[in-house]
């Protein structure tokens, strides 16, 4: 059905971002995760991952799943001390698994339920999830830019190296 196709497409988009963020954290030093661009005024990778954790936790609540606030999300919201990269990566993987499971269980009624407040014309859960996919991809790109600026391998290279032959 078109709705199943839609939810599968969403699952694939979020799964791709899950993988790219995982690869972006795997080789990252703690000090580099805290580096802020634009002369210390911009976001750090730790902030961006915390922000994405908060976004996914919020999306889980929107589809009826409750999740304790990840430490990385709390740090991003409060500007407090960020967890180490290993902790951020653990939280990312845990939240990603919960999010993937929740997306896989969505039915048409849930997807078409009202969910306003976002800058999109489709004010349903479907529109909110589409916006979140775009929003997340935007920040994944920022993570890639910061990594490259710090001398790490570009995420596209890490992704290519991570692709298995059967994929």
C-alpha cells in the first residue's frame, strides 16, 4: 500500500542517518567532539548529536513511545557538560533502535493523526516525520563538515568503506 511504502521510505531515511552518525562518532576523539566552529560560536558535534537525540526522543513521544531523556539531549538543551563520545554513541544506538522499532509499527491511523506546530503544510504525523527526516539530515551534514574541518575522513568515505558487498 502507499502508506506502507511511505513508512518504509521513512525507515530507510532514518536508518541511513543512524548509520552515518554512528560512523561519524566511531573514530572521533572526545576533544574534537567538543570543538565549536565559527570561533567558538557554532555548534559542536557533541551538541549536534545531543540535539538529534532530543529530536528522536520527541518523535518517539509523538508516536506514543516514552523514552527517558538521553544525557546527550539534556546536555544540548541545558548547555551543560556533554557525555564522552562513547556514551553519546551508546545513546545514539539505543535511541535509534527504539525509533526504528516504533517506525516499523506505525499504521495508517497513527501516520495521519494530527501533529501541528512544524513549518510544513502537512500537519499530520506524516508531515512531522518528513520534517524531522529533513531536519536530521541537515544536522548530519553539519557533523560531516565539522569532521572534515578537523582533519577526519569525510563521512562519504567512511560510508563507502562501511558498505558490505551484499548491499
